[in-house]
């Protein structure tokens, strides 16, 4: 085969070696789970928790100091270790100072945690964006914008909320029961045991309430996700629902999801409701106060505890249960943060696309597939198997075949949306794996059926192809794309905002803008996914004229849906089940009576399809 300026065997080996050496070093393994994700701000988290815990200690000791005020009123000054003798005013100042310190520490702990949360949010979104810019484009396509948006927005937001709001509360509510219990034992160990006994009873009830939590929570989450999916489907398909469904089927799916959720939630409540109510009752302040008061009155009556000490115990005893109750409610925040962390880490664990250490530049605009084998991730069937063909520079090659034959896969392997499992894809004799991403994208332009415009001016959307292009060059590209006239007719001309995904423009106008973008890029290789497939006759004529300007002097690979548009292609590659079934010109393939001939006959038969008001009636000259 004559490859023109294609690489020699030695050059191919060199390119393959460069591609093999392009794999980056394995990234440092990260800890899995929530604490692995928030590790970059661990210092801020620990500081916030420590400050919050210390603030709680100050608050609890300040409450105990108020009991010292009562004791001084009864018996005069008291001597404390390290502080010496203190009178009523001394204990008052001590209590006030500790309470003020607790408030300051609490505020500062939330300041530290929020600053850490903002740093974490910035870092996660920056790292995710940078990582997604390096993973194969195929992963971004298959993962879908919805899932990636949820990770970049919702999951990162849940991690921000966890670090900002939950971590100081963890510090406070872990320190509180420990310090409270220590002070209770220092004041009176009998009453401390009573308070501890009530707490242990509450924890036993909590254990019953939390049994089978993981399984029940999983069912609950799945049911809630089903409701969200049904709502999204109902809203997104509102036009179809109102015209065809009347809301019966779609609302039934939503109602079914609601009933399923209700059943799962009811089962959960029935299984754990009694234990949960007992837990709430036991761990509320009143049972502890009643138990400690009863025991305290007995001990005070026997002269075993003084009145100020009894007051101090009563003020402190509820702190154990009060501190742990918020931890139960924070379990929901912890669950969301843990789930979000896992999804963030799943994205970060996607392998990046290897880049060459010594990148090579294509020698010309030829394209070659040599024994290419490819299978999509997470699929068992082979998309391409032993596919080989050559596209000489400056020629037009059409890819045709039945649905699922592999046409779009071929197009997406040229710019390395994925790497092949076997064989090689070459541009200008150089393996695409040996090209830097910048060089590769500079050599290949795409015009697909699915157009995408940013919520920006039309000029900016065109200029994306070459940011340094002048206004005159942008206008020249628009003229060549048959877009200048409709652009100048818009209210702000080239400064008109295209809208989200270009919604302020018609489909044909959006297509011509994308063609203008490709013309401005002026890449030597052009891949077309039949840009006229869904155009109306008027727009089709304009798009065809624009494509003619775009294709001039370039190597063109066309994914053909309308076979009539590729009759004059230099070669037609017929794909079937991931393999090349035939290759040749239109006339030669029709004469060979193979797969292409069958597709062509089907195409010709479809051209005679017309609408009639009565299938039994035929127009003059028509054959029934």
C-alpha cells in the first residue's frame, strides 16, 4: 500500500516506543473514604475541633464555678489548687471569664472550620477540573454531565458543610461528656454513677434503635433516588407528557416511587421507632435530673453531700446526654459527606490519559488504522476488531454501516477519546499516543450533529477555535460558514449572547456557528458526523456550502447517514460489527453486491416514501 509520507517501519517502532513510555508515574495512593478526601485541611479540622472542645471545657468548668459562688456565700472563701483562696467575687469572675472564653473559642472554632471548608472546596473543585482535563474524553462522555455535575457541585458542597459546621460540633460534643463525667466524679462519685447509669440505659436503647441501620439506610436512599429520578423525568418530559401521556403513566411512576418510599420508611420506623422513642426519652434532661435529684436528696439528708455540691451535680449531670444527642442528628451529615467523598474519590481514581515524554509531530495529514482492536470500558462486546485502513492526505473517506457498526467509535479514536486495546491509530505516520494533546487537537477538527455553544457571545464561541484570532478573521470564518448574514441581523450582531447551549439560535444557525469555529481552527484533518442529517432544506443548502469551504484542501472523514451525500467520496469504508466489511468507491461497492449495495438499495427505496391520506388510494401513475 502506498502511504505517501507515512512512517517507515523503523519510525513506527519509534512511535510505538514513545507511546509506551508515555505512561505517567503512578499517583500517590490516597486514603479511601471521608478522612482521605478532607486530609488537605486536616490541620484546620483538628484545630477547630480542639478550640470547640476547649470552649466546651471552659463552659462546663464555668458552670461548676457558679457552685463555688454558692459555697462561698455559705462558708466564706475556698482554696483551689493553682488559684489559691477565692471568695464570692473571685468565683464570680472565674465563672464569667470561663463563659466568655467558651463563647470566644466557639466563634473562633467556626471561623477556622469555615476557612478550612472554603479551602477544601476550592482545592477539590480545582483538582477535579484539572483531573477531568487529563482523563480520556470518552470517560467524560460515558459518565454523563449529570453525574459529573453532581460530584463537582453537590458532593463537594456536602463536604464543605461537613467540615464547616459538623467538625466543631464533634469537638464540643465529644469533650462535653468526658469533662462532665470527670467533674462529677470529683464532686461526688455516687451521683456520678447515677448519671452514668441513666446514660448507659439510653445508649442501650440507642443500640436497639440503630440495629440494621446500614441495610435500612441503603433501602431508604435507593427509594429516595427513585423519587428524584421520577420527578426529573416528569419535569424534563413535560411537553411529551402533556401531548401524549396526559400524566397518567409518568405520574403513575412517580406515585409508585412515593408508595415504595413510604413502605420502606414505615418499615424502618416500625422496626426501630419504639427503641428510638425510648432513647429520646432516656437521654433527655428530665430522667437524669430526676434520678440525680432523688439520689442527691437522700445523700444530702444523710449529710454525705453539701448543698452547693448537689447544685453543681444537678447543673452538670445532664451534660452527658445533652452532648451526645446532637451526635445522633449529625449522623445524617456524616452519611452524606461519606457518600460524597466516595464519589469524589471515584472520579479522582479514573486513570489519566498517558502523555508522551518525547512527543512527536505528524508528518502530514494522513490517517491510518492498523489492526485496531477496541472495547469500551465496562462492556464485554468488542467495538472494533482488527480494523485496518488508510486515509491519504487531502482525500475524502466515508464511513458507512448499520447502526452499531463502529462508525462513531472510529471517529472518536482519532483524537484519543480512548486508547486502543491493540494495534495503532496514526496521524501523519505518528501514533496518536506519541502526540501531545495540544498537537493532536491542532491537527483534528470535528463537526458533529450535536452542536454545543456556550452562554457567551457568538464571536467568543467562534473564537474558541483560536483565541488570538482578530475580529476580521472571525468574520471571515463566519462568512465562509454562511453565518455572517444571520449574525449581523441579530440585535447585537457578533456580540449577541448565544444562550445556554445556544438555545437562542435555531439548529441550523448553531450548526453554522460550529462550522465557522472549525474553519477558524483550520486543522488539516476534519471529521464530520453528517452535519446535514437533521437540517431543513433551506439550512441544508447553506450548511452544504459552508462544509464545502471547510473541506477544501483537507483530509476528511465523514460518518455518513445519507448515502447520497458520499457518492463522490474518494473511498468508502463499510463497517459491520466492528470489522471492515468492504472498501472502495461507490460504483465499485454497488457492483460488488455486498453490505454497501444492500444499504444503498434500502436508501433508494426510502426516497420514494410519501405520505397519503388513505393507504388504499394512489395518485395517478403511482404503483400501489
